[in-house]
C-alpha cells in the first residue's frame, strides 16, 4: 500500500473514532446497561476487517438490549457514525459484535486486549 493511502486510511480511522465516540455517548444516554464500545481494524484489509464491539455492563443487560428495540438502535447509531466518517458498508450488522464486562471478567479475567483478539 502506498504511503498516501496509509495516511488517508489513518485519517479515516481517526474520523471513525470521533464519530463512534459520539454514537457511544448517545447510546449511554439511551440504552439501559450499555457501557462502552470499541473497534478493531486491519487497515490493510479495510473495510472487511472492521469490527465494532458494543459492550454492556452484564450479560442480562446485553440480552435485554438485543431482545428489544435497542439492537436496531445500535445498528442505526453504528451506520450513522460510519456514514458521517465516510464509510459505507452493505451490511453493518456483519461488522458489529456484542459483549459484556461480566463475560470478559468470567472468561478472560477482565483482559479486554486478549478477549478482542
């Protein structure tokens, strides 16, 4: 990949972070039990490698959100954030994952770096 392309992708990732941060703040105000979100991406395989993980406080909050209208809201917030950053995906849901702090503690001792690998 050429250096100018790497710079453009790095700029795009910074824009995605800013827009996803806004989506996170909105979701924290609207969705019971939602805690935070993060993303992973391999810029050499963008956008296919993009993964956005929405994290809830516990498994019950996650299950309640995914069983109700919150799931559609999460997908809408994700789509809106990515669109604002200039990223268009055919199927946003393929890039979204859901998790909980409770599950991370149970399965990985709270080590999010290991869990998200």
